[in-house]
C-alpha cells in the first residue's frame, strides 16, 4: 500500500478521484467496513499496479 501512497502524492488528480470514491463509499457503507474496502478494490488494484510499474521503471 506504500507504493499507492507515493503514487497518490505524485498524481494529485488521482488522489482527488480516490478521495471522492472513499467519500461516496463511506456514505453507502458507513457500518460495513468489509463492503467499503471491497468496493475500493478495483481502484486500489489498478493504481497500485500502475505505481509498481512506474516506480520500477524509474529504478532501472
């Protein structure tokens, strides 16, 4: 999850999208943490993969 955090710091627009997603899900799943987490899953997986690719390329 650290790699996602670094990505969000580097890409403000994506961070804003993540913030909006979290806020919209919070209202829907205020009392269901598992559902809240599950519904963030696609976003988190997608941007974590992009972050891994970006930061791996920059290290070589």
